């Protein structure tokens, strides 16, 4: 029988990816499964801080062991931006496309396209807190390519691959991505718990 673990997110794309990565070992519950529909604060200045803030918030309200993640795209030529503001780079109600357009505009004429995607997962288990990190580096392309994935996937080409995340199959992306690395570290840890 699969163990159950609650993922503290309202993002359906993240939920789908995490379930695909962790699904063979765990039944990943959503906040919808717990009838929670409210907003989750993420006001920290760091990716790890946001992940912890979200996990602590849901743990305090629902009383359940849970995990939360935060992800940022850190672009070298932009001093690490958008970083912790990746999801709202073009404004509070920005779409994924708005954020990508703003990023490409900011990098116009810049030859250094180096960037890293970073995911931090914060787990609260038996009142203890744990952090797991995954990072993948690559290049920001000059135009959008591919229709898969979400967020900055159409303009991020990971090192060692000829295509962007958005051009990869979900299975391929979920085997190498920043979220996959962090989730694998999380599931490895959980499988070692009694």
C-alpha cells in the first residue's frame, strides 16, 4: 500500500509533476483532497524561506505532515533575477507567457544566457523540518520553443540537451529537472523513515 503525503500547493502543474515523479512510492494528496482552497503566503526573500513558510502555514492550519516547494529561475546576467520572484516577475497577476516575455526582453542583446533552475522542498514530518534541493543549469534561449511544461520551460535549455524543457516529453523532463532532483531526495528520505 502506498504511503500518503500532503503537498501544500495550489499549482496544478506542480502537483501533476510531483505525482508523476513520486507516484510509484507515494499517494500525493493535494490541498483539494483536504478541502483547503485558501491562498498560501510566500513572502520570504529566499526560495528555501518560501518553501518553509508554505509548509509551516499548511501544517499549522491542517495539522498534517506535509511538504511544500518553491522554485526560482536564477539568470546570471540579471544578478540572479527573477529568482524568488519568478512566478510574479511581470507582476502579481502575470501569466507564464508574461513572465517569459519580460525575461526575453531583459536579455535582449546579452550574450551571457546562463541560468539555473532551483527547487527547494520543505518537509514537516513528526514536528521536524527538513529541506531538499534540486538544481539544473543551462541556457535561456532567444525565443520560445516547445509546447510542453509550464512557466519558463519554453526558453530554458538544460546543459547537455539540444531541446528546451518544453520540447521534452513529460517523462524526460521529470527524470532530469530541478523538481525531479528535489523530489527524489524527498522520496528517498521518506522511504528510509519507519
